[in-house]
């Protein structure tokens, strides 16, 4: 899914946009009063339509939350909060209907007025009430603009192709491996917690296009202690993984002992009993010790072909590769 949400203006900028358009309206009538009545009516209509169209666009730009694939539903909840998002979209809908009602009512009142002063007063009051309605949802508009940035930056993940999720402790070499065996180009660094969100790369197995997801490093700790970054990794495992590639760094250069990494692997196996998991030792260029797993080096690109065979075998329980 690829979100393309347009920028969301705050209350002041939205009002400026509507009032600026309205200020350009001029209508002629037989008398000075009639000209002013028609002009003010056209202004009120312009403000009403500009706000209605814009707010409607904002409302429709956000995906229908309840129909989203599980991965996106969860990730939006982790990053933004589904209830908060729904509340703010609801506030936009409320302001859209409310401003329209106020402006249309004022336009009708305007028709009954005779003097220019009365007409101007109706318009000014309508503008004032409109401003006050929009100011009431300013926090929601600003929040939605922030959501827009977050949603537009989410990875474009397909939920229907073979998907391998790379998991493991921080700093073990997950991102480097993803960059070596797929089209993904995640950031690699010598410090832990480099990867802050789920990254994506693709690779081919025969005629099948497959997805490889790089995830933030996970520590061996209970779910309730996980931070939002780690929660994204768990969510990717839970809702997308056909195969988990669990990467170890047995050399300790990642900064975490092997026993802790093995405890995390056990925990993942327990939490996702239906997902196949393969275990691989990375950084074999530093330490070749045999732990009974395939050992490879992302840095020196050794044993990557064997790894691809393991991945292919691992996906066969679900896909005809
Ligand atoms: N010697 C050696 N270093 C490696 C190997 N693979 C990765 N590294 C190094 O290990 C460090 C961490 O690599 P990353 O790919 O960023 O690790 P990560 O698991 O994605 O880390 P987080 O995103 O923080 O969880 C970097 O300095 C890499 O260059 C390897 O096979 N051999
Ligand atoms: Mg990483």
C-alpha cells in the first residue's frame, strides 16, 4: 500500500485560503445595495464551498481504517493511535457540516437585509463563526498533518507475496544482510537500534517476486516492555511473515551475548508457532565457530547462496516455488 495523503492546512491557513478566494468576488446589481447583497452572498458561498471541498478532501484522503490490512492497521495504531486518528477525522467531518450550515444560514439571512451596514454585519458574523468552528478543530488538523507525514513514509508492503522477515538482536547485521540479498537499501551502522522502522527489499525466487523485510532489532524482553520501534518489528512478524530469518551474531561484536539471542529466538518460536523459522549465524569472517547453524558473512558475502537455498526451502510449505 502506498499512502499519498496531501498536506493538511491548519485552521488559520485554511481560513486564509477561503477568505482570499471570497475577497475576489464582485457582483453587479441595479442599485448599490443590490450589488452589495449579491457580492456578499457570493462571498459566503465561496467560503462555504472552499471549506466543504477542502475538508471533504482531507476526510477522504485518509484510508478507511477498518478495511486496512492487519499490518497497516497495527502499525498505524503503534505510530499514531487508531482512536485518535478516527476522532480527528470525525472532527473534520463535524466542521465541514457545521461551517456549511452556518454560512448557508447567513446567506439566507442576508437576503432579508436592506441596508449595506446590516449586510456587512451578517457577513462579518458569518466569518467570525466560521473561524471559531475551524479554530476548534485546529489541533485535529495539525495532528492529521503529522499523521500524513507518518503514513506517507510507511513502506509500500504487499500483503500477498512470499514474505521473509529478518529478525534478531540489534546490531547483528540484519540491515547489511537485507542490502546484500535484496533490492532494499537500509541504513547500516556500527551502533545498535540503527533501524527505526520496517524496511523493505525484493528478491526473485524462480518466477516469484518475494519480499524481504528488515526490522528494528529486538531485545529479549516481555511484550509490554517493548518500545514503539520494537513493536513495529513484532507487528511485521505477526501479520506478514511467511518465514522468519533469525540472524545471530555469535561473535559478540553486536554487544549482546549469544545466550540472550538464543532466548529471543526461543521466545519468537513460541509466539509464532505457525510461522517457519530459520536460524543463521552471521559475521563468520570474525568467528567460524560451529553452532550447528548455517554460518555466513554479510560483510564478505560468504555462504549467501546457501542462505538463499534455505530461504527457498523455508517458503515451500506455503508457496509452490
Ligand atoms: N565483520 C562483520 N561485520 C558485520 C557483518 N554484518 C554486519 N556487520 C556490521 O555490524 C554492524 C551492524 O550492522 P547492521 O546491518 O546495521 O545491523 P542491524 O542488525 O541491522 O542493527 P539494528 O538496525 O541496529 O538492529 C555494522 O557495523 C556492520 O558493518 C559481517 O558479516 N561481518
Ligand atoms: Mg538495522
